[in-house]
C-alpha cells in the first residue's frame, strides 16, 4: 500500500514538474552594451521588484555579472570564449562565468557574427565550453532582409543550426530565432512567417526550446503571444526599461 502511494506521489511530482516546466515562458533580457555601473545598480533594484512566474534571465554586460544580485531572475552572459581558462588576453571563459553563478549564455548573436566575424565553428566551440560547465547556451539564428527576399531563410537556418548535429546534449540548448532585419528596427515578421520558421526549427530539433527575438515589446506582445509555438522571447531594447518589461509580462499573462 505504502509503495503504491509512493509510486503515485512520484508520478504526481513528475506530472507537476512537467506542467510547471511547460507553462513557463523564457524571457531573456539582453542588455547589450548599455548602462554605466550606477545606472545598472538602479535598474537592477527596479528589476527585482518584478514578480512573475515565467523564467526571466538577465544578460547584462559581462562587467556587471559580479555585481548582479537578483531575486527571482536568473543570470545570463552575452558571450563567452571558445577557449578554457589560460593565456587568452581579454577573454572570459565559461568556467569563469560559472564561478559567477551564470546559468545561461547567449551565443552567435547576429551583432557578433557581423561585428566580430564570429563563425559557426567558433560558435560551436563556445557551446561546447558552456555545456561542459553546465551553462545553458542561447543560440541565436536568423536571416537578413535580403536573404528573406531571396527565399533563403530555410537554407540559412539549416547552415546555422548544422553545428548542433554533433553536439551530444543539444536538447539543452535554447534556440533564439532573431531575424536580423527585425533587431532594433520595430519591424516584425508576420505571425505566419514566425510560425513557419519556428515550426521548421522544431521539426528538426523537437526537444529544443525556441524563442523569438527582434523588436518584441509591450506593444506587440498581444499579437506575438497568439503564436503558441513560441517558448519565450529574447529582448533587446525593451530590456532596458523595467516598467515596460512589467507591462509585457502582464500582457503575456492575460
Ligand atoms: P531588440 O529587441 O532591440 O530588437 O533586440 C533583439 C535582440 O537582438 C536581442 O538579442
């Protein structure tokens, strides 16, 4: 009798954990290269007032990772090194991030692919380093306007996601679909277009969470949230404004 009870209790716990996991959206806040230290500390105080059931991840500039004191928010980084600790001037290793309680890390952001000429090979190395340290990578993928117009979206995504194929624990990676032409522009693909891409990713990588990023904010969340396939959002501009984040989260709940 006791063992039957224990069995069903365990089953119940598993079901609850599953429901809990799937109900939660992932809201990753990418501060990019913003805030002086005093501004960041004030911002952090405001963020800590947010009460929400979703999983919120703050990715400040790496300089502030060591002063981050977050209550209900997880800590993320914006980048890491391909290499382990050692003689690599200016680099920040995944193990150093881990020692600062970083649990998530953005990799392959289009701004780095463009400005730092990051290759898919380097991005794969970074993902490997992060997984070794048990940090969840948030891998950014997405097409330029020109690539969309030339109907190359699928091809670009296949190329960017091909690095996952020989990574053992690839289901631990969060994929963020960020159309490059949508980042910081206020332009957003139609819901049908977003749905198409997310479904394409999920068909090939069914165990991965997929976020949408690109001008997502408190004004368009009512429309975006109709896309049931989205597991969360990667947010740039709006991440700098706690009151807007609050409004976004309120609307997401309704
Ligand atoms: P915006 O939300 O400012 O468009 O930025 C998106 C982004 O690049 C998040 O990584």
